[in-house]
């Protein structure tokens, strides 16, 4: 069973395919021959995820899903949140985003944070939302070379490694994206339609 994942982020495609396993074959926008960069203009993860999935559904009349993920830090009033990818500018630089986050937290003891993912799934013109949350904290310095985004400074609760120090299999034990995708896969298995 194939399902279009409305993203241009290959890191997310790889991680999500690992999360859903053999249940579904995920097709990225690039692999589907769809060349579009969908804006994320909204102030909630839910609205941005919906924007992306509905855009692809309406343009190409296909069942699809999208997701939006934010890093929410207690001491920064939930920031960077919905602006996580563009925290330090529109060029979406992982390194500069991390530098800005660490600078803002440099004199702060409370480094509690959470990753939150919201998936918007469109099936037969109906939308379904699924959420996954991973609690943790922000480390003092980047560690590890795996992953993307803020993975090098995020240490999930119960772990000693950052996400960037973990293998994909290790990351799955904590992953916000895995938790959200598990809910979506469970839902799809219960549906009687054929995608």
C-alpha cells in the first residue's frame, strides 16, 4: 500500500518509513514527481500540517498525509515551537537554529523541552489528526552526527544520549514522530477502504 507523504524533507521520509515499517510504502513529493514547496504560514502545528496535506490532496486528488513538528521549550514560553525550522532565518539552517537556542538558554537552569509532532492524514476528502510527544531536555552542547534539526541538543527523558547520538532504532523508542505515526498506522489498519 502506497501513501504520499507531503514533504520535501528526505530526513523525515526516512524516519517515517522506518516508523511505519512494512505496513505502507511512503512516497515523497519528489518521488511522486510533485515539485512544490508548500508554505507553513500558520501559528499552530495542526494548521501547518493541514495546509500541506490539503494542498496536495486538492491539487492532485490523492490520499496523502503531512506532518509538522516543533520543539517546545518551557523557559522560552514554548519556543521555538511552530517556527522551529526557521528559528534563525528563512534558510532553515540546523546549525544556526541550534546556536540561537543554546544562546537563549545559556543562563537558564530549566532546560525542559518537548518535541511535538502532528500528522494530518487525508483519506477520501476527510482529515484525521494524530499527535506524538517526546519529553526531554536541551543539552549544553551539540553531540552526535545522526538525525537532523535539533537532534544534536535534545536528550529524551530516560536517555543519556541525544537523538543525534542514537541509531534510528534507538530513537524510535522515544520518538515523537514514531508515536504519531503509530497512531496513524493503527487507524489505517482499522479502515476497510483500499488506498
